[in-house]
C-alpha cells in the first residue's frame, strides 16, 4: 500500500506543464526557425527540379448494340457488354485488358504520345497509359501523363479512338 502511494507521488512529478513547454520553445527558437527555413528551401528546390507534368483523362462508355426493351415496361435495359445478334462482342473487362497490352497501340498513337525515342515504345506506352473501370457502372477511364497538355490530350484521345475502332472492328467481324 505504501509503495502505491509512492508511485502516485512519482507520477505527479512526471507531469509536464504548458509553461515548461513554452519555456523549451523559447529557448530553442533558433532550431525551429532553422528547421522552417530548411523546409521551405527544400520545397522550393524540389519544385524547381521536378518537371511539370500534365494528366489528361478520358471516360469512355463502350458501345452497346442490341438494346432490348424490358418486358411489360416502357424503359430500356442495357448491359455492360457490347452485343450483336445475341452474342457478346467484347466485355468492358476485355476492352480494359486490350488497353494494357502493347500490341493494341499503333505507331501513329506512339508518335502522338511522343514516346518514339524509347527502344520499346509500344511497351512504354502500354505502361504509361492507365486504364481502369469507373466504379459503379460500365465506363472505362483512360489517363495519361505527359510534359505538355497537348501531348497528354492527343494521347488519351488516340487511346479512346483506338477503343472505338476495336469495338467497331469486332462488330463488323461478327456481323
């Protein structure tokens, strides 16, 4: 019992008051000011050294062929797959996988994305192009980063055009 009372007395001495903290801050103001100056200088150096990058994003809604009216309803229902004559042409997931493969991209698109200087330019473009499915629906989002806004926009527009050409080619092949 006596030892518990002694522990409580020691804990009371371990408490730090706000005045002691203020006193430490006053005595170490040079360290705080120096840290702030070094932090600002580091941030300015980082911004000066890192080149500006622009990101273009396109959201694509895959074409849907073969829309059928719902039974006993005035509304129309669609699926997230492109269909014709009752057969699947290409699902959203399949289209997304095409965008991740280097053979999907043409030389014209590689030139538009300004990647022609790299050895494996199509592979570099496939790695730089960021396709994803928009959550909650069957939309595909394509994003690309470049050194200029015009290059980023041209590259994403070419990728979106490539998806529509791919879907149209599949519809024509199955028809």
